[in-house]
C-alpha cells in the first residue's frame, strides 16, 4: 500500500490479505475486499484459485534498445580484462553505439519487443528503457522513437517509460572533449527530446562524466523539466550518491561503491537507491549495500539493468534471489523494491506499484500461495499469470 516510496523499516511492512478479491474497471482498480465478492451482471470473473497475487512488477532500469551483441567482450572479461579497460580501448558501450547507429528503427523495435515479452512472462508490467547507444542527436532520437513505438503499440504487454541517456559515454568523435559533448547534449539534444523522455540520466563515473560535468548536465535537464537519474558510484567511489541528493534526483542507481555519506545524503533527500544485483554478479563486483540504505531510512528499488554489456540478463527471478541471498534483503523488502519503490524510482508511485483503488490494474499471480517461493525457487520463474491494465498479457504453463 502507498503512493510514495516505502523507506527504512516500512519497506519490509507489506499487507497480506487472505480470501481477497479485486475489482477492475476500465483498466483501473475499482475496489479491493475480502470474503465472497458480489459480481455485477456482465463482470468477467478470474478465479485465482487461492494463489498469491502481488502488484505488477516494475523494472525501473534497463537498456533494452540496442544494436548488436557483445559476447566476445564477455569472454575477455572471463579471462580477466576489466569492464573499464575494454571501454577505454574503444569496445564496450562504443561498440554497441556503432551497431545501434547502423540499425534501423524497425530492427530496434522488434528486438526490444522480444525482451519485453520475456519480461512480461516474469511479471513485469512497467519497464523503463534508456537511450544512450546513439551518442549523436539523430541516433538518440531514433532510439527514443523506437521506445515511443513500443509504448504506444496496441495490445502492449507493459508500460514503457523513456529515459534519455545521451551522457552514457563520450563518443569517439568527441574523445578528449567531454565538456564540448556535454554542451551538445545541453544545447541540442535536451531541448529536442523534451516530451519524448521523462527522465535524464548520466553515467557519472571516473574517466566518463565526472561530478562537475554530471552536475552541469543534470541541472540543465532539471531546468527543462526532466526528472533526474544517475548511474552512480558503479565502478569507483566518486560521490555520485551525494550528487543525486544535492540535485533532488528521483533515483541514483548501481551504487556498488557508494560512500557512507552518500547513503546518508540519499536517505535524507528521499532519493530512491535503485540497486542492480545482476550487474554486480556479472561483473564479479561486490553487491551494493542494501542493508545500509534501509537502515539509514532510505528506499531501495531493484531492477535488472538489462543491457548488452555489463549485464545481459533481464531475469527478475535471479534478481530476487541475489537480493535476498547476497544483499540480505527480506522477501517483503524485495517485493516492495520491485513494486512500489520501483514505481517511485520512475516518479509513478501515485499510479502503479500497489493494489489499491485508483491504481492501474497491474498484477502478478504466482503459481502458489506463498511469496517465499520467490527467492526459494532460485532463478526459476514462479509467475503463473501477468495482468496489465486489467488484461491478461502472459500465462505460463
Ligand atoms: O548500467 N554503466 C553504464 N551503463 C550500463 C552498461 C552499458 C553497457 O555496457 O552497454 C550499466 O551497467
Ligand atoms: Fe545501466
């Protein structure tokens, strides 16, 4: 329950209703009750058969639009090369940029739809999608247009929310001229994409966009009406957590190496900590300090970070298992992280993320009546039915 992020101890307090029913009208939740429902003539009934139902899941951080794939890079990393050293020699994000510039908008849409369909089967009803593999104005626009087409498709299986991430890397044309690239984003891209993307994000990292460039960019974005997000303290401790707090960002994400001051500042400023355990796992890095955030009174969201480089996985089941087993989150905190707090990380907690009248009719029906199955059945999908906007959009055997 709630229409804003649940923080601190409240994150683990969820309401479990037994013998419950939900009425949905015009895609929205009209009423929630317990006992025998009294259907009206013309109502369609769906019997959950005693199964557990949660709010639809929110994946608040993905890069699901991209050209090409990078399996060779994964092999290099297994042999000991680091993510940043591959990026510094022109691989990594830049290699996906080359492939994305080549790809047509249709190709991008078709490829992303495949990922959305798989995520829908795992219970996702709202998914964030970032641009950031164009790094020039026209290709960034092509990515945002692809996201818009996915969002507007009739019969769509999930809401798709666009984030502009022009500051994902410094493109090779601007090598050594980071400030000039930031100028280009501020003067040309941000005004051009206003209305196409709700949030503006930046890869705030040593040797990519450092604190001053990130601040300058995000302040300009905020002045144009974008909500703010940051890839913060992912590879080294830089102060991204503190920066997100001082800017009043919606969320700071990754945070594997956040400082204690950063945790405290984010808790005080109400910035959602969006943690991405699949990325830590795939990069063999330490997990983000989820308990520190919760104990400091902050709100934690969980997301997949699906992308072709650092984390080629959109697995919600594995995200849940890693969060519970390695980040020591309780199952209840994990459920909040993937529903209401994910919604808050997108500035949407007043519309989705809980089962209450007025919210969109987004639900996940599990295959059984016990939510502990979510981390217990490690890496396996225990979703039976996904309902988006009052419609059944995925049914698993
Ligand atoms: O969230 N760190 C920057 N961005 C992505 C990775 C993108 C890529 O490697 O293609 C991330 O980890
Ligand atoms: Fe990311």
